[in-house]
C-alpha cells in the first residue's frame, strides 16, 4: 500500500538498545543488553524468550514508556522522543478501565480524539462485533472472562488504527483452543491493513504460526537477541492447518534447539539467584 | 437460613429485649424493682413519648434540622476531602510538607472543637455543620489520597498509550479511581456527619435530635432520653439504607460492592 521502494519503511528500529533498572541498594540490573531489532512496515514479528528475559521491557521501549540507558529508538525513521504515538499497545496485564463498560472502553480512544459520542459508540459497537463480542457491550470488565477481556482490549487498541501494534502475550492466560481461535482472529484482522506488529509470546509454535519473523532472546540478565528466523510459510494461514506443515516442523526444531538451552539457563539462573 | 427465618429471629431479639425491660422495670422481683423506673423508664412510656412527638408533629422540625446539618456536613466535608486528597496525591511535595499537621489535627478529639465552633459560628446550624465537616473531611481525604496514589500504573500507561492528555487522564483514570475509594468510605463518612451534627446539638443548640435528648436529660426525663435515642437510631438506619441504594447505583462496575455490604 505504501509507496513501494525496494525496502519497506522501517516501522520500529531498536539500535543497540540497553535497558537497566535501578534495584535495591543502588545496584543496577541490566535487563536487556544491546538489542538490535527492526520491524518493517506491514511486517509481523514475534519475540520469544524465557520468562524474565526482557520481552515486555523491549515493548515498553518501543512504546516510549521506557527510555533505554543507551542506544537509539527510531519509529518510521524518526528518533523517538517521549511516547510513541503511532503505536497501539496491548499490555500483558489487564488494562481495561474497570469503571467503563466494554463499549465505553473501546469508544474512549475515539472520544478523547474529539469524535462525537454517538459516532464513537457506533464504531465501537462495530469493533466489538468484529472481535465476536457484539452482545457484550454493556458489561463491565469484571463480568467478562479473561479471553473476552483480551478481545475487548484488542478492540480498544485497534479502533484507534495505530500504524504499529505492540502486543504482549495477548493470549497468555487462555486455554489452547481459545488461543488458536484468537490467533486466527488476529491474523484475519491484520490481513486487512497489515500493520507493523511486534508480538511477544512464550509459545514458540504460536510465534511461528503467526509471524513473518521470529526473534529469540537469551536468558537475562543482560539478555540479547540471539536469533532471527524468517518464516517461509505462505499466507493467508490458518493456525490449525499450518501446524501440520512439514516446513513448520523443521523450523520449529531448528529454533527450539537454540531456545531450549536458553530456557534451561534462565531457569537455572533465577533458581541460583534466589 | 432463609430471609423469613432470619427476619423472625431478628424480631425475636427485639421482643425479648423490650419484654425483659418492661418486666424488670414494672414487676418487682422479691420485693425490689430491678430496673427502677426513675433511671430506666420502661418501653411503654418510651413508645408513648415517641408517638406523642410524631402525633404533635414537634419531632419533624428537629429531625429536619439534624438531617440538614448532616447533609451539609457530609457535602462540604466530602468535597473538601476529595479536592485536598486529590491535590496532595498529585503533588507529593505539598503532601510531605503538610503531613505532620494533617496527622496532628486528625489525632485531635473533635469534641473539644465544639465550644470553639459555637463561639465562632453561634448556636445555629453552622457550628454543628463545622463539627461534622472536621470528621467527614479526614475520612474522605485519607481514602481519596490513598486511592489516587495507588491508581494502577498499568491503567495510567494504557491511558497514555491511548493518547489521553494529562487532563483526560485525570478525568478518565484518576478521578474514577479516587471516587471509588471515596465511595468505599461512604458509610463511615455519612455516619460521622450525623455524629457531628448530634454531638454539636447536644453540646449547645436550640433544635435538633441532640438538643431533644439534652433537654430530656436536663429534666431527668429518662423516657424522653430513650425516645430520642430510638428516633436517632431509626434516622441513622434510614440514612444508611439510602447510602446503600446510592452505592448500588454508583458502583455497579465493582465486582464486590453489592456483595460485601450487607
Ligand atoms: N521496574 C523494574 N525494576 C527492576 N527490575 C525490573 C523492572 N521491570 C522489569 N525488571 C526486570 O527486568 C527483567 C525483564 O523483565 P520483563 O518484564 O521485560 O520480562 P519478560 O520477558 O516480559 O518476562 P515474562 O515472560 O515473564 O513476562 C526481569 O528480570 C525483571 O525482574
Ligand atoms: Mg512480560
């Protein structure tokens, strides 16, 4: 859709980004060390890594919520200063406003931009319908299931039509079947306008099934990006079907060989540190 | 236990209580009246006093005054508490400066302020309102302060990523969060508004339930004192009921609001 040059525009570019947190007694914990990562416009990139390695941290950096200690962040080839207004962020933890109904939670993104309430509600209703919750608009978040809340969260982010989508384990707490249904829903929505997506998951199969590229992070502290695979599976994909593909299995085995060691390392480290 | 048995049991407690009281204050036991009427009156006299008040209509004026004072104390105290609580929570430096003074004033038993308020504001309703305000203010203030400070980091981040300006965050995130904390102290705050009004009346006034009780005490009219207390209790229960109804409407979004309050 964009003016087609040889290379698509870089939606997100982290260049040698290092993130450190100040922890107790003035010590510094380096969570991510010199991460270099690019997401092209229209590209779907999945990040996989052991727990605590810094996946959420990377998304926070891309969102502009966290400033890297060193290194550069560029969004559509402009240095990021403050918040990344081009991005929609679906947080790992529930972040719906508990005092707003589902439809108000979705409509709020338009209302604050000055869209008239009636129109905002109408468009919010359309989005709720497209995530399969058309009849749940007047429920408060606590009356929805975990998966339904995630879907409302997705509508809340997507209604603003961000050019970049940051998703942090959006299907994290869901059961296997629901994950697949949600995955297909996400792909179906994404196919319509091909936003740049940075998608965090701890599920390697999910990453391969959804993404154009899979990025692996090493165990922390000072975790790095240790692998970057292109997923050669054709689109449109169906998550159920694609898992039966021979290429899928080959790629899975290849990536898992690398990831396995990191998972063990990460586990051993956090057990030893405790 | 179903509702009906529960209600019957609750009524049974009242029947036994008043029955014993009536019995012990009128029928001598081994030659002595256990509850001498001069000190304890008896339920029949108390009831007839209550009926007389309502029949003659004198009680309405007092009830209305007390109600009005309570409402004013509650409204002014909550408004102040919400605003100052909000302000302190958003300006940690201001909060740090005022912290010891807030604690000092809050530690002060409010009753000692009553004479001063009477001196400043006269015997009318405003000295009672002021007393109620000092009670309500601190409850609401502490709750709102805590509520705004503990507004979930995740919600604020989400609001920022959705593109909310500072003002929109105040309106859509901090404010509802603070209000929900204020409502969680609503019962206590309303109760204290009534306490402030009645204690103020009791210590010096010309009308109100507190005045009624104080008058009866002055003439050793024990039936009058008990009658005043009963009217006051009924009054507080009715107000509490109104608060519960308001709360149900305002906190529909909260999972436990309806269940946790009886
Ligand atoms: N505010 C903070 N202060 C100190 N340390 C932090 C802070 N936030 C994160 N960390 C540390 O940084 C590391 C990376 O955290 P992050 O949340 O990015 O992990 P993650 O990869 O998203 O893990 P998970 O898969 O469990 O969500 C962790 O070791 C964590 O303890
Ligand atoms: Mg995380």
